[in-house]
């Protein structure tokens, strides 16, 4: 019996261990068929089917929306905005509900001949896009605007520096633009900027982060719904040649950290990634070693239409965000995408943080894609495991080629996936619209739990904090839980508040099941106790494998029992015949 248990355990370990790998699988054909070309610009659920769709720009000025489909290819081009509508090339795409009807609209920016940015909004109708119904804003911007919820009504607003050199925000009242000055003091934005709308002081209300001329940083904290300039992060960058700022909970303390990729020289032959924590004035390098044996790699110098940026996500569900980035060989032999894993710090320079990035030089699947120009995370199969999309330059230099890589990472790691909707309606939406297809900027999510060793563990993330220059943020947050299968003790969700409102809009849920997706409907906005949450469970593959192994063991035991029962029955029949034979001879 002991040997039988050992054999079963070995079988289970062999079966599970077979899948415990970091390998990637190319699934481009399964996803797109022959339509894998263009620039991935945004993600969102256009038709409210709880499946994330992909918004792709094709040259020169065409938008194609690929809707998720249960049959291969799993993303099909269904909605087109052709180049005869827009006068210039599309520079960005930002899905959202701009008129408050709980249907997804699409904001496009185009570049004018004078290098200004025009904004067009195409209205959603009947869970698709009304290509013939659109609005052009009556002012232009110096750079791509930041889509945010400036006044806390859960309807996205458009924020940026207009051609009059003033910082303004545009509200859309009954689909008509209404403009007002946004800040109490004048600010000149850096081009390209990396402005963000995210909670920076842990009050669950989104604040405003600005990158200004001279590559400096400003933080405007939301106090009573109004933005007030405050000193949260170091205003001076560590070097002059900087990339796009990003905000993540890098070390798992529940606070948002400021990540900044930089070039250490004008030619960008030497690179680094720095981190700044709130309240601290120092910049800490979390990645400074870019040498692979005899080869030195570095960041690709940023351009106004494609600045140097990190795309972040927790690919291994350990609770610490990782990054995808494109590096170039400084010897001039090409460039490719690399995975930067968030690992414990082993360098004295980052001891104060306790974490650092480690470059995965051995990811052959990423290395097999030549001339990569962009890479980002995306949950292809809606299973909570972040996969990868990589864009590479085609030989004809026209459209980019899209590569989809499935993340086959399977281990005893868990997650919680949270999407916060607008909450403009719940079960009584106009025209019986399902309120799921809305990208909402500004919500903030944080959890606290206990890990497998009994230590307190938490993590936080902002939803759609950045929208310009291909930020490619997902309309949901995926927070890794590591190997702890415990229930989440607390899950907090906060949304922006209106000017003059003193109460924080925050709700707490307890005992959340791991490997679940939570869709939060904050309705009504000012009564968090009335908010509802829909829970969708996604069983992990380890649970499935354990179930398969258990079923296999049960079947094996049943077979053994059946064999023993059959042998016992044969023995009984033999004894009965012998008994009958013995009785016959005694009778004579």
C-alpha cells in the first residue's frame, strides 16, 4: 500500500511538473489568422460580452476593432473606421464611455499638418460603433491628451495643454464640449508627456501626476475632489535623457512607486531603470546591468510618436509586477523584446527597496521575433494569466507585424482579477444595455492577505491610469497572490470623488476566493455600501490537474476492487460446485 501511494504521488508530480515552465507558445495564427498586421493601440470590451477586444491602427489612418470570438481565429476584424473620415494619421486610441450612456465610445487623436493634435469621438450604439456619428473637439492640443475623470462623475474627461498654452479639461455635456481651466497655476507640458491619473497618497482617490518642460515632475493631490499641488515624489529626474514614467506597487507595500527608464548618455549606449518612492527624495536603480556575456544592450531611444516606455504586468503571479521592454544591441545587430522579472534585490544599490529587475536573456520565443518595436501584456484567454503581444517591423516598413505569445507558466500561483465599471447604472441601464463594455480611468484596487508563511501580504494597482502614447494598459487589474491559496482577507476598491465631497468613495469586500474575477459596479457612486460585485471563478490548472489525478486514482482503485470482486466471485462459484459434488456422492 505504501508503494502504491508513492507511485501515485510520483505520477502527480510528474504530470504537474511537466507544465511548470516559463516557455512561451506562438499562437498568432489561432488569434488573428492572416490579419496579424497593424499597431495594437488599446484594449476594451466594445460589445459588452465580458471578452476584451483589441483596437488596431493600420496605415495610414484606419482603425480596425478585432472582437473576441469563441471560434478560431479568436479575434476577428468586425468594425472599421476608414481613412476617408479622418484627415490625418491616427496617433492614439482611447476607448471609454464619454457621454454616460453605459456604451463604449472610442476617442481617436490625429496629427495635423501644423503638428497639433485633433480629437475625434465616435459614439457607441447598440453594442457597436456608429461610424457615421462622431464629434470633433473644437480645440486642439499640443500633445496627446490624458483621459481622466476630472470631476468625479465617472464619465471620462479630456485633459491636456491646448494650443493657447493653457491646461484645460474638456467635459462632454450631452455630447457637446465644455472647456474650463484645469489647474490653479500655469504648467508647460513636456512633449511627449507621461501624465497619469492615479492614487499617490493611499486615500483611494486618484491624483494627478504631470511631466513638465525640463523633464520635471509635478504631483497634484485630490483634496475634497479638488487638485492641489503637493510634493510627493522627487521633482528632479536622475538624468536628463528620460523615458515615460510608470506607476506600480513595485515592492508590494501597497503604495504606488514611480518607475523611470533612462538613457545615461546622449547616444543611449548605457541604460538604467530608476525607482522613486513616495516621500523619499532619492532615486534607486532597480536595473543597471544590461550586458549579456560580451554583448551590451540598451534601450531604443524614444521618439515623439513612440517614446521609451515600460509595459508592466505580473506574468508569474508572484504579487510583484514585471515588465516587457524592447532593447537594441549596441553593436548594431538588431533589437528584440525582453522580459524583466521582478526579483529580490542582490545588488547593494537597491537594498533600500528590496526588489530589482532581472533580464531574462534566455527567452528564445521572444528572441525569435526580429526587429521588435513594442511589447505588452494581454490576457488572451481570459484566465488571469498574462500573455504577450509583440509588434515587429515588417520588411516593407509599412504596417507592423503582430505576434501573440501564450504564457505557459503554470505553478501553484494564484491571482485576483478586478474590473471596476462606471456605475452610472446597474440593472436599469437605458435600452437594456449591459454595463460591462466601459473602460473606466481612475479606480484604485488594493488587497491584504496572509501568505503561506503567515506573513501579511498586500498589493495595489490603479485602473487605466495613463492613456497617451500607446500606454496599452488593460481595462482591468490582475494582482498576483503568489503560492498562497488563502482567501483574500480584504479587497478595497476606491473611485474618484466630486469637487467639494469630503467622504472617500471606498468599499471593502472580505473573504474573496483566489483565482476569481471581480466585476465591481459602484452604483450609486456616493453610497459605497450599496455597490455590487459580481464574482466569476477561474479554477487554476493545478486544481484541474489535481482533480484529474484524483479521478485517475479513484478509477484505478475501482478497477482493483472490480478485479478482486471478480476473483472472489469465481472462488465462491468453485466452492459451490465442490459442495454440490460432495453432497451427491454422500447421498449414494
